[in-house]
């Protein structure tokens, strides 16, 4: 399990790097556009791509670290056993949803790849580069949700009771 945790943490750092790169690109774009009247042809599109990839590859870490938004009005009142059952049910829903999105996302990516679709922008990048983020991100999320289900089955503690990083 330690290798999986290291991999997920590494993805989170890559996502953080992509978010940082987005900030740098957009800051550069604002400076050159408004101070030098020389907008870039690449900053907006590449920053969007970085945000999409960063958001989607960060999902497994967000799930593992329990950093997503939760509403605990009901689950906080549950016993430890029922809290684990509720967490397990939620992870199964995440797993099934993620698998469905992975399958559909792969079909969309593959269709764009085969047809050679492009963004139609000044950069005219292949659309599949962006679309591939969906099956990759949700596939990794499905794997993490499966690991969370296994962890709940082996443990008596709710993942919410685990210390976070």
C-alpha cells in the first residue's frame, strides 16, 4: 500500500506544479497583454489544459486524504460501525461513477484521437491531449476508491478518523 500512497502523493505534487504553472502563464499573459499590448497565442489554452489535467489527477489524493467537501450532519451522529458502512457505501458510489466516466471518457478520447480533432485555436492542439485527462483522472479515482473500500473492509476505523497529511 505504501507504493500506492507514494504514487498518489506524487500525482498531487504534479497537480500542484500544474496549478503553479497556470498561475505563472496567466500572470505573464496579463503583463504582456496590458503593459506591452502583445498578448500571447498560447497562455490561455495551455493554462486551461494544465488546470484540467491538474484537477483530474489530483482527485485520488483528495479522496485518500479526505480533503473533499463533506456534509457530516448525519454521519457524525452514527456509531463507528455505521460510519464505516456509510463511508463504504460512499466509496462504492464513487467507484461505480468513476468507472462509468472512465469508460465514456475513453470513448470520447479515442474518437477524437482517431478523427484527429484539434482545438481550432491559434495553437490548434489535438483535442485528445485534453480529453485523455478524463479517463486517466477518473480511472485513478476508481482505483483509489477501490483501495478505500478494501481499507474499510480491513479496518475498524473510519477513514475520516485517520490522521491527514
